[in-house]
C-alpha cells in the first residue's frame, strides 16, 4: 500500500528556538528535575490559564494528573463518578483505582461531548464527582455543567488533555472546574517531547497536598536543624487531609520538558488558530456532501486537536469511505474512542453496560482524518481532493 497521507502520532514540529531551549536546558539545567524550569512552567501555565499562582502542577503525563485528581476526590465505598463512555481509557480507570464507582454518561451527537442534561440524567444521591472530557478539542457547555455540579455539591473535574487553549466566554478550558488535567503527549497540540501533563487544583487546601503526592511524600522538616545534614537531606511524610492519608508516587516532569513546555506556551494559540483555519477549509470543501457531518466551530471554542466526522448514512457507508480512502487514495483515516463499556477491561470490572446511544452511534459511524499541524499544504490538498472524489464515487 502506497501511503500518501498517514495518521501520524506526532502533532507538531519544533521551531529552531524551541530546539535551542531544549539544548540549553540539557546543557545547563542543574539539577535536571525539581528546579527552576518546573516553577517557571507552572507559573506561566497558571497565567496562561488565568488561574491562581500555585494551582498548577507539572507531571509526567496526563494519566498521572488523573491519578492524583482521583486521589483528591477521596472516594468512600459507594461513591459514584460520572464519566462519558466516549473517551480515552485514561479518563476513567484512575477513578476506579482510587475507589470511585463509574456511571457512564452519554454524549451529544452533534458536539461529541457530555452536556448538563446527559450528566444530570445519570446523577444519583451517591454522585461524588463528574469528569467532563472536552474531546477532540471542543469545550463542553461548562457554565451549565458548573451550575449543575454546584447545585448538587459535586466535584467537577475537566479532562482537558486534548483541549489546551480552547475557551468559552473568555474562560480557558480547564479553568471552570474544581480540578483539571492536561496532556502534553506526542499527539497533542502542545507536546513536551512526547510525554508530559499538568494538574490544576482550585482549592488551595487540596493543592497543598500535590507536591508531596507527586514526589514520594518528600517535604520539609517542621523543625530547625542546627546541623543541616541531621537527620538527613529532607523529610518524608504521608500527605494528609482531614485525618485522611493519601499514598504518594513519583509523577515528576523533568527540567528539559518543563523548559520546552514554558517556551511552547508562546506558540500554542498560533498552532490552534492555524489548525482551526485548516479545519474550516476542509469542512467547507466537503459541504457538498452533508451526509459527511463535521462539527464546524470557527471560534476558539475548538482547537481541532482532531478532525472528526460522522457518516450519517451509517456504518457500511463509513467503512466504504475509509476503505476507498485507504486502498484507492492512500489516506489513512482511523476510528477512535471505542465506548469504554465495550472494552474487555471495563466489562471484566463490571462496567460492560452503558445506556449511551449517542456514543454508540457516533463511534460506529465516525471517521478521524490525519490532522497533524505540520502536514504540508500539498498533502492537505491531496487529502481534501481524495475525500471529495471518494464521496462523489459513493453517491
Ligand atoms: C482525553 C484524554 N484523556 C487523558 C489522556 C491521557 O494523557 P497521557 O497520554 O498524557 O497520559 C489522553 C491522551 O493521551 C486523552 O486524549
């Protein structure tokens, strides 16, 4: 098969300035972890998000941020956590690991994310937390979801892994809830050398636990040491809140990655804007075939991390489209986000049933196009031409 447009796992290419930032940190950072680039990245990230200084914590990936957010929920037996079935698995399993009982929420078919209505439908008196996933790069209707969660006294967590820089009403995705997680994985619009993440915690009392949770329970001694080496370099304790002890891990992100993350914040808006402009050109270029339905959002509410469509005429037509794109045109589209209830993992854990018809319909008819930021214009034009030709041949 002569692949002309591949579905790459890498979203961006670095600029020479970004590469120089990495090289400089490689040469000069001392130590290579837990130092000034970490503080700088967290500070700049908080400023970018418009949230309080000291509320953002860099970690080694989005999953590590999810693990800590789940710990901070402090689930008790029977506590439920509402999670969309249409998402990536890491949005969910950390909450199971830390004692939450998952309840699946459906998505809206047009926007592919949860709404206040789909969440409220599955809430019960046992609901302790809600995880909103801004999937594909689109911010869910957060004002309505925030009101709902406040009214019910429920913890609201935003999975902003795919949505850095998107905003609604001047508020950044990830700045609405009680906590938020971000991913800087290779495929994301901002990546720190392939792995990386951030945890946002609004409540300063909970935020105070994160440095210890993130780094082996390391903390300062609470007494003066006349000899700095006695008893040893630093203390280790269990992060504790209201008498409850939380187990630490080491989820730290190194200095080189942090230096790059801080630098990339200067360019993320441009990357997002360029991806959105391109997405508009692609969507508008296929408007003669309305059965291939896109989510068209020409504003910063969508960063088009991914470019997804749905074949409204059904799975068979979707498959015919994908096959022709691949076999005749060499364009490798993919299908993403198997509703989690369909995975063996969740079935074996007792979560194998979900009443989420929109998630099922969307997944069974969706197409995700290759959409890396660095795709050359001639490849992009080729993919658009190929999609038009295949749609015409399927009429
Ligand atoms: C929606 C979503 N949540 C969570 C994650 C986990 O992030 P990471 O790969 O950085 O652990 C990802 C991506 O990888 C994701 O797409």
